[in-house]
C-alpha cells in the first residue's frame, strides 16, 4: 500500500483518509496551514502518522519562514502544527524532534523528519511480530481478533499497530477472522479498517460498536487488539472512544485485551490518565453521518474523541521494543525497553 504520509520533491504527500473507501486521493501539501487543516479534519490521523506529520510540518515551516529572519512567523507556524490535536503525544513529539535540528538548517530538519518516518515503519514491523507471538501465547491459533478504530498502515505510515498484528497473524495463517468495530461517530473501522483488511485479503466481518460487548460475552472473539494515542507512566491508555467499553467487556468475558503502540506513544512525562487532555470534537460529527443530518437542527451532543483505560483492565502492552504483561503484575517501569527489534523493511 502507498505510504500514508511521505515527503516527495519538497512537499508532504498524504492519503486523504476522509475520502476512503470510495476515493483514493493523495494530497500534496507545500505550506503549514493546509497541513494543520489535514490534521484537524482527520485527513491524516493515527498516533504514529501524526508524529511524522508533526515533523514534516516543522520542515514546511522552515521552508516557508526562515527561522532566523522570520522567527516569529516560524514559531507561529510550528505552534499551529503542535496544537492541531491535543491528545496524541506523537504529534508534539514529532514537532519537538524536528525542531531540535532547526539551528542546523532546513536539510537537517528534513533529515530528522525522514529518520522519524523510517523509525515508525520499522516499529510497525517489530510490533507486528511481538504482538502476533503474544496473541498465539494467550489465545492459541487460529484466532478471532476484535479491534476498534483504524490502526493499520493508514495510522502508522506502513503496516500499523493493532491491525499490523492482525496482518501478521493473517500472513502466518493464524487468523480465523478479524472483527473490526464501526467506530462511531466517524466510522474509521467501517471505512478504513475494512478497506485495509480487504486489501490484505484477511477474512473479516464488520461489527456495530454496541454489539461488541455482547459478542465478547458469547465467546465470539479470542482476543481484543487496540492501539493507543498516549500511554501514561502508570499504564493508563488513551485511545479511540469505545475502547474502555471493550476493555470492560473483555474483562467480564475473560478475553485478553492487548494494547499495541510504538514506544513513541509511551509518555513518561504524563503520570496518569488524569493528566491527559481528552479532545472533544463538537456536535457536528455526532448529529451528522457522512454529511447527512440524523438529528433535529440545533441538537447538542457530547463528543469525546478518546477515552481512558486503566492498566488493571489491560492484559498487556506491546511496543516495538518490549511486551509488558500487566496481568502478571509487570509495569512499564519494571520492564524497560529492550534493544531487540524486528528487521527493518524500509
């Protein structure tokens, strides 16, 4: 699959995820405001991809506003990228990583951004392998894997996090079927995960969000695999709204609940979930579906884009450099990141 986001001939190119699955549109972005717009309206989304977008945003800012002679304009442009979405730590981290090289010139900033892109791709391959190994240990083979939102290559430049594990299981012949949730209100599972699963040839059936807990109680899935937008120091995980409900249902049903995210999503500076800002995206996305109103005019709505799952509801966290088994009393502090990583496919 074409990379979700990349740098080509002096500009950012990214797949417009708002157009999928009906149209495959690649946006070419040469200035910061269109990139901020793409981030805000979810044309590019997913924690790892947002980190890369943040780094590329600093490159665009440096190209268009000289950091020496037009520092105020440069700083304002960078701040607009950083503030485009608050919950995912990767966006700010990508900005900071590229910004640290600004005194060395635009080419150095670009080199840092490209290195981050390559690191996220390598991380996806590593997570896929670690995660698939863990799933077969927890649930045997073959497995029925439930997931929420979109955590494939669209969210992570290539391959993905939780959906990357599902792809690895499929390629090993260890997947019975994937069960992606629709993921209201923007249907990232219905629109994006099904698109990616179809392209990889993996068997799958789409599930209504509210049906998932009941299906888990019936034993219709062997494992729940989810991504993360931020993992706090205590193991609390911020992820797409609906993840907490899945975690509660999985605990009730005795089904392993596994979080898959790169080390870049683990945020030691955030102590607990209380410190994570949860983005509310306003009523429009809730009272409309694909631009069609489904509620009376002026209907208000509560629309948190993310929720928080406590570590006691999580079986394990899989990153590109470690597997932390919360169900065995391990913690992020007790299992430091290792050095072993899967071979790079860049």
